[in-house]
C-alpha cells in the first residue's frame, strides 16, 4: 500500500479514512458529459452551487444546442444565465470557449479528451478561454473519472492547515502539489471528503477544531494552541 508522507505529521490515507468515518465515503458517479461539465464549471465560478445550477438549467432549456449558445446575442445569453452571477463576463467567456472548441474539433464536442493522457487533456482544457486548473480538473474528474484533483477554497484551506501545502502557494499552484502528493486511487475520495470537512468543520472564520478527528496532528491547531482557543473550540483563522 502506498503511504506517501509530507512535511505534515499526517499520512494522506489516514486523513481520508478518519474524515470518511466522520462524513461518510463518496463514490464516483457520472455527472455530465465533458461539454456540459465545462460550461457548468464556467457558470459556477465565483458563485454558489445553487445559483450556478439554476443558471445552467435555464441555459439548457433556452438553448438546447451548443451552436445556439455560441451564436446567441451576447446580451441575451447574459440575461439567460443571470442567476449564476457575473453574467456579463461569463457570457462572452462561454461563447469564446465554444467557438474555440468548434474551430479545433469541427463540432461542439470534447470526446477528443478520452484519447488523451491526463496531462494532455488538462493542458488542452486550460488552453481554452476562461478555463483554469480547477475547471480543467473538475471536467476530467467528474466527466471522465480521471484521477485529477480539483482544488477549491475549502480543499485548499484544509490542506494548508494540515501542512500538505503552503498557504502562500495559493489555490492554483496547490493543484500541482496535491496532484503529485495524493495516491491516484483515492484522489476522488480526498477531494470529496475535504470539501465537506472544510464546509462543515474546518471553516474559514470559526473552525470547529474540537470536533475534528485530526487535531492531534494538525499544524494549524498546534499553532492555535500557542495563542488562544476559546472553550467552545472555535478559533479564528490566522
């Protein structure tokens, strides 16, 4: 069994096992085809899941075909996806991505990704307008079941608090660090359980440290002990 160690005192497999005992184990399930996932991801940038889902559903109802999205008046498209937030910037970004895919592939189709290696597919996606490392990783992970980790704000926070990455790296660079660090067979589980832990326990402003099964080996918690942790276990982020 692979036991990758980091500068943290924690072993990644142990982290996943302990957190899954608390939150449950996630099983991979197909979500969207790569084209749908890509556009849904662009819509989800800088907004809540509920808002982006509403915007994506309305987009698909209004424009059943990607060609219609690509050729729609940009202000009309922005109105359709308004619920997703930042519609005036996302609408042209979506159209630019669609037109680039059509130019490369001759169709609004990303099936070409299936024949690529993980790194080739990631590079291809990140060369599209409006696509960064997180969006590329989400498409590969959730559409193609590739062992590629998307790093959002929750995963990044928990990862740097545990000592797996340095906070100064930022989310974008943390993709490469965690991708090299996490055993491929547990990447999806790591992604899902850290998101849930970040949302429910290891929160940004008031982490519920005394409810966490990792405090005995957590760098952040150890650091907080040298300052002050209130009796309710809720510390503030440094």
